[in-house]
């Protein structure tokens, strides 16, 4: 039976692919398989409060308790669920997707995303379960735990001490979502007094709309200022500093140059990492390991290889079992605090390969990838993009898309390869 969970939880269009019945059945599963309270958080999409109420009341109807943390980031939900000894932490969010989508991320009592075996068990339950045969007399309760968010805020603050850059002008972009209040609160409590908070007025439909990390990542006209942007659920960070993009791989590059000795056990990333960053890591005699795309896959390989650090170019930095966009943004600020002149020089000297991701909605992604990679045209494409270049075809783990990565020393080569791929797609009538 198909697993409803993809790279980053369950995700789909609200009321179409994700229905109230799905959330009701999930609530039943959680209640029947829990002895401790369930931690519950959600983002600012207009459908999130509906789905939160369905899960909460379903769990209560089966005699189990819920800790309602309110509108929080995924890392905050994870931290509080673990701190308050919840059986599971459940986050209702579709991360960087538009408001019409929603999703579910589930963490176990150790703060780790549930493994594939539990994912398949829950998927099977949701698809086959018919009805509850017995309801207990005792009804569970939902406890308002909004104030406990301060515990998470204090935990983050305790890790940093800024002095030199407190007057630096900073623009915070909370993506009109879960981090809208938390991000600003943390920056303020750390003593920064010259920051501007924008995209922090969610209305249920403006989440990720022309804002946040995904928008900044694709913005070709980045301002020559310091911008810190979160994604929809606050688990990843993209920044801009003097017009340089700061993402997961750039942060890794800066960290290994300032704190080389802390990464001797190795670093884990994914095939989407620019090969110039991989070369920079191995040049420092740091072992480099590559996992499948997805922060949970990165973390699994970190455990296997005994690494203390992993990242994704998209903005996920992992020092533990999950990524935290606010924590990552503060790590970047701490690098500026330590030696801003060195950061400027490192960014100026870094020469990455040209890199482009193409996204296509195709009739059959698996068939397309097999056919093109076994065709004569593929050999021609490889010859165009080399030396030092590569082409990577993959099926998205979060959306119904074929993603194609083009990397080369030559921008001209990437344009040529893109044109040839699009001609192939058109000639073979691969588009839906």
C-alpha cells in the first residue's frame, strides 16, 4: 500500500487531497497508540485551525489529552513536545507551499521524524480504518500551552551573546507564517535595536506569497542589506548579505572556515549541493557523505556516520534531529559577530558553479527520467555541460514535479542544455 508520507510528511491540496476525514482518522490512530499527551502546533493557513480542531477533538473523544501550542514554528513544536514529554508532536503545515495546500509532520518522543515503518502503519490505518467501535466514558482534555512557547524562546536566546553587531540594520522576513511573532521576539530579546520586521501579518491566505525564504532564494535583485528570511513553518532559513545569498551550503562553507576543528567527524549533505562546496569541504580534510534529499535522510546518515553536522542547500542546517530556521539565522549573525571582515572576504572569494533547477509537471516522471537518461541525447547533454558539470534528474518528494538540476562552470552550457531538454519534452509530448 502506498505511503501517504513523502520526503517531508503528508502534503496536498486542502479539502481535496487532505480532507477532514484524513485528519479525523489520524486523530483516532494517535489516540489509540498513545499513553501520553499529544503535542499539537499549526501554521497560519486558513485551513490549519479547522484541521487542528478535528485532530484535537478526535483525540479527546477517545479519552486522551492534547497540548495545544498554537501557531508555532515546526522547530518550536518539536522542542516543546519533547520538553513536555508528549507521545508525539504533530505539526499542521505545508511549509513553503501556497496557502491552498496543507500538510502534516509527525515527530516521535525523541524529537525525530517518525520512521518509514510507522509512516506506513499510519498510512495503512488511514486508508483502511472504518469506525470506532467503543468510546470511553472519560473524555480527554485540550490544554492551552501557548505560554510554553517562551521556554523555546529562552532556549534559543541562551545559546547566543551579541555585542558588536547589535546596531546593525536587519530585515526580518517571517513569510506571514508561524515565525511572525517568535522571530521578532527573539531578535528583540537578544538586544538588536535596528531591525525591521516585515511579512509578519498573516491573514490565512498570504503565507509564502511573494515573501519568505523561497521568494528571497529566487529573487535576482537582492538588496544590499542584511535580510533573514524563514520558510512557511520556520525550519529553514535563506539570507541575503551585501547581495550575497546565504543558504545551507554557504553557511556550511563559512562555518568550516571559521570553526574547522568542530567538523572533523564529517559533514552530511545531499546531491543538490554545489560541487564547489563539496570540494571546499574535502579540501579541509573533512569527510563528506551524501544522503538522499530530505532533512530526515540527512539526519539518518549523520547518525550512521557519527557526524555532528549536516545541511541542505535549501536552507536546512542540522545539528540535531531537526532543522531550525531561526537558530540557523542566528548562527549566521554569530559569524558576523565573530569576524565580519573575514566573512566578507570569504563570500567575495567564493566562486560557485552556475546552478539551475528546472521544475516540470509531466505525465509520467519515472518514465521520462528512465527514457531520457538512456537516450543518445543524454550523452550529448553531458558533453555540453562538462567539464566540471552535471545533470541530475529526480522526482520531487513534496510535489508532483520532475526536478532537473543543471550545474556547470559555464552559464552558456546550462542555457543550451535547458533548451535541449525542453525540446525533448515537447517532441516526446511528456507534459500533461
